[in-house]
């Protein structure tokens, strides 16, 4: 299973109502977050490199509009990979914020 598939599987799991289990779920996601940000940086670099290679290979007689369309079409796979990674990083951030809010609410309920 790839790192992306593993994170997708973790994010598809429902958060536990048990505070200890919820904390474990968040810690597991946070552990993947650092790795995903590294992979995201690599994906951004790959996208930039692919765009540059395509840009210098384009014929001079193409219009600016034609060049942009050709450039976008040539880096679809790189952009898709980068977009998936960005989405996962955002989803992890949102999950962590949600868990923090839920744990705070649970803590306040117990102290009342």
C-alpha cells in the first residue's frame, strides 16, 4: 500500500468517540503528515521540471494560447499527483483541528 493509499484509508475511518482512541488516530495521521509534506514538495518540483521541459520543447510558431494548452496537457499526471497530496495535507489539518475541538469539548463535559 502506498503512503497516499494508507493516508486515504486512515482518513476514511470514522473518528472514535473514545478520547484515547481519537488521540491515537490523530497521532497516526500527524506521523504521516510530515512525510506527505515532503512528498508534496517533491511533486511540486516534478511539476515545475516537467513544465520547464515542455516549455523549452515547444515550437516557436505556436501562439501563447496554444502553448499554454499544450503545456497544461503535458503535465496532467504531475498536477494530479500534486493536487492529491495537497488535498490529503489539507484533510489531515482539518482532521487534527476537528479532533482538538472534540477533545476540548469532551474535557469540558467531564469537568462539568
